[in-house]
């Protein structure tokens, strides 16, 4: 109990605080407080006169350790990168190292029950982040592990490569694994898999989704997902399904230049409506208003690649506000306070943070995007 009180005090010190999120009436509400010492979320639920208090683990505390010799191998960010970007970059690399088995290459999503599995797309992003940061051997180890999976068997896998029951294969796995193999410099490629009538990264009902189409070999994306407003909808033939942040994947890592104008409009629309802590996965997201860190980071990555540096920097500033006192990125945060409300840290989010940071501040100054300068400081 004393440890919990100390953690609560530390959380207050870092201005994470508790927030009231209305459940629709004055008598039903939920209060969240992040406890950084134990990497836990304290939840107070009020139902009329009843008060229920619970503490939920968000991941293994003390998971990430300093590794100065290993970090010294990393390809550094460009000279113009601000201090906050360098800190996030280094911490993100350490998170990915902590969540990756250095023998097998199994990269799990998080150090928490239900997240300590290998999702092909998440682990592929980790491999790409390692590759771009100069850790080619780590990237190859992960890619080889992924190439050995039966991607048709399930959406998730144990660290020994066996499928996790409960979720059918999703429509983007083969595309992401192929991208990881390319980034790692491997010639092996998984066979293309069907993308239709499958769940996407939002892990809901099966359907025909933009994310799966972009990650696959589909060629008719503009015809299926284009809208009269010049954006890309989440569901095929359904303009009302709203813009999906996975449109960003058509720039990085699955470059489809003919879609760039549609992607630009889609991502700028999402960025324009972002919160202080980033964006939700899509306009049709049914899981509430809380921002997700991975979509925020991958949207910034592709906007930077499109030359929309100002919008990308704004999203990265919002992402930076979600970082915990230990330098970790949660999966999701409370839209009002930035309090972590899900798995912390999430490998996927840190991987895309690395990719976005390297796009914004590549090592060679000559590789910086042309155009006018922007104020890179996080406010």
C-alpha cells in the first residue's frame, strides 16, 4: 500500500493526474490515475452511491534497462533533431530490444498478459525500425522468425511460432512480413494471402478494409476505397465509413505513388482533427475518443515522407505528450489528460516512432526534405 501511495504521488508530480470522464450522467463516471512506479492504472468507477476501485497492470515494471554499449551501435538522428526526439529515439530502441527474443527473433507486442504474443504486422514494424536504425542483424532475426510462421493459421503467435487460438488470420500479415524481409535485406518472400473478408488491424468483424488492401497486392484500391471528397474510406464501397489512418501505409511502407494525392488529403484531414495527444485509428473507430499512439506515429511518418513536415511535427509533438515518466509509449491514452489506459509500452508504437523520427531527421543533413524550415520544438 505504501508503494502504491508513493506511485500515486509521483504520478501527480508529473502532472499525469486523475481525470473525470463522464459516462453520460452525473452519477456514473470513471476516474483514471497512472501509477508510474508499478506501471499500473488505478481506476475509480462510480455507480450512483457505489464506488469501485481497481488497479490494473499495464505491463512489467522495470522492463527497459539502459544498454549504453548496445545503443552506441545505433545510427543516430540528424544533427537538427531536438533533444526530445533523441530521447524518444533511444528509449524506443531499448523498448524494442526488451520485447524481442534475442535468440529466436520473436518480437512480442507488450510485456502483459494478452499482449505477450507476436502479431505479424507489429513484429514486422519492429524489424523495419531496427533496420533503419542500423541494427541489421536484429532485423533479420525477426524477419526470419516471421517467414517461418503459418500466416494462415491465426492472427497471433506464441514465441515458439505456434498459433494462438481465438482470432483468425488477418488480411495484412503477408504484406507486412514481406516488407520486413525487404527492410532486413532478405530475398525470401511469403506467398500473397487473401485480403478480402478478413479482419484488419482494428480486429473487429471480417470485411473489405483499406488497411488489408494496401498491405496486399490489390490494384483496384482507388476504385474500391476512393470517395467523392478525394479521400480513402476505411471500407470498400462505403464513403460513410470515414477516413482510416491506415491510408498512410500507401506511402510508407507500401509505396503506391498513384494514391499519394488521396492519401495526402486523408491524412491531413485526420491531422487537422487531432487531439492534444494524437489521433484515433479512424473516423469510424467505435472504441471511443481516446487517441492511439501507433496510428499517430505512422501518420506522422507518411506525412513527413509526403513533404508535409509541419503536420508531421505537430503529430509527433502530440505523441511526445503521451510518453510516460519512464519514457514509454502506451497503446492508448485518455483523450482529456494523456493518462495511459492500455498496454505500456507497446512495441508497435515505439517502432513507428523510430521510423517517423528517422524520416524527419535522417542522419545525413543532405537528405533533409527541401522547403522552408519549421520550428521543430515540442511545446
